[in-house]
C-alpha cells in the first residue's frame, strides 16, 4: 500500500504514532510511506525507523524545496 504524508521536525512524534497505528492495523500488507519534507535529516529518518520498526514498512523521504510561495503559489 502506498501512503504519502507531509511532516516537519515538530510533528515527527505524531507522524510516528500515526504510522505505528497504520502498521498495526495492516499487518499483512507491505506499506510504502512517502514522506514529503523540507527540513528532516538523516538522523530524523533513523529515529523514525527505530521508533516504528522497519518490518512491513518502508519510509521513503521526498525532499520538497521551500519556494517561499503559498500552497497555491501566491
């Protein structure tokens, strides 16, 4: 199952809780989680792997540069 989320450093804990719940309720499905971000570090993803566990879930970082524009490009 492919999932996409967006988070920053302030919400990593909440993202981990959500992903642990998703993993727990979909035990027999491999989860590919694409994580949109513009500030997370390799250490942040290591932390997430350690908290969530890597069995049955793949965390895939997707860096999105900050353009300075609003959500709709204004």
